[in-house]
């Protein structure tokens, strides 16, 4: 599949308009949900495994595979496409996405792609050769409005917490995580139910002073648990002062 960021198109700000419309009446319907490299963020995994009502370990085993690219410095997780000739995403059906409300960030944000970490935010347009949605839809819709309708805000806030690890200078200076630290990264980023076991078993509290109100919050709210896991990784991997050690 050919996928390009349209370099001829101007870079869009939040209040610029663009014309794109996706609906089931188009002959390209669902074509974008096959044969893709779909990288999953920790918050994507949390939402998807919760939607499927399975533990994160089972989700990882059944639906994903890991890669360990040296140039990135940390393990990444990709969604497995079906092993047959369709190479479909496992969650696509004739009616569309079966997990639509919990689909990953990259499915939500298409066709907009953030340009690095610019402020104010800026976006390029990703083109796919078969996608007929370009030029369709309301021409007066702004990037801001489109992003609101796709509910990307919480995803991007959570991705921001994770980027404090993945964009850390130890990664950007090309140090590769391995052994113990790679296990820590994998657990805190991708296997949230296993991380919860570490908390509920009391094992983590042997090394960190976690107040009762924090404990209560992270035990009852998975999003808060993931935020906490990001702080834990920064403390353990980089020695940052994000948790109080015993
Ligand atoms: S318009 Fe584009 S995004 Fe929508 S179904 Fe067709 S290929 Fe997919
Ligand atoms: S998760 Fe949903 S939207 Fe994303 S590729 Fe799969 S079927 Fe398509």
C-alpha cells in the first residue's frame, strides 16, 4: 500500500480548513483497514484490551507483535493483520470498525499527521493512493473541529506522558534499552494489567512510598494507573525524581 504525506499541500494550523469525508458509501470503504503497519501506543492498548474485555497480556499475545528497532531505542508494538490473503485488520467488518469508539490514535487522526512537536500545533495531510475521501465532506470544517469529532485529546495527552520517556535524551542520543530496563519499559508501557498486579501485590511499595490516596486512585482507574506507570518508568529507567523512594 502506498502512503505518503502530501508535501505539496500546505501545513495546516488548528483553525485552517480542509476537505475530507469518509463514509460507508464510498467504494474505498474499509480499504484503509488492511495491510498496514499500525503502531500501538500504551493508551491504544489500554483502550483496546478494555473494549475486548481481556487482560493486556492476552491482548498482546493474540493481536500484536513486538519489534526492537535499534534506531528507535525501545521496543514497539504493532497490530497483527490477519494471516490470510486479505491481510485485514482483525477488527474490520463489512459494517466498518468493530471497536470504533476505542480505535487507536493513528486510525483517529488520519488523514492529519502532526508535524513534529511544533507550537502552535501544525499538521500535514497523509495521502493514500486508494482513499477517495479527499475533496469530500464540508469544506468549512477546521482542523480543530475535525480533531474534536475524532476525540484525539485524551489520546494525545496520554501519548504526551509516554513521550517523556520515548523522547528522553537517553533515547535520542541512541542509547538502546536492553535487559532489565527493557523489561521495565515493556511492562510499564504495554502490559498494564501485569503492572497493576505489581501494585496490588504490594511489591512496588517495598521500594516506593506511594500515598494511600494515590494507591486508591491508581487501583480504581486504569488511565491514572498508566499515568503512574509513566512516572515509575522515568524514575527507574532514568533516575528522575518522579516517585519517592523508600
Ligand atoms: S475514505 Fe479513506 S479513510 Fe474513509 S474508508 Fe475510504 S479509504 Fe478509508
Ligand atoms: S482498528 Fe478499526 S479503524 Fe483501525 S485499522 Fe482496524 S478496523 Fe480500521
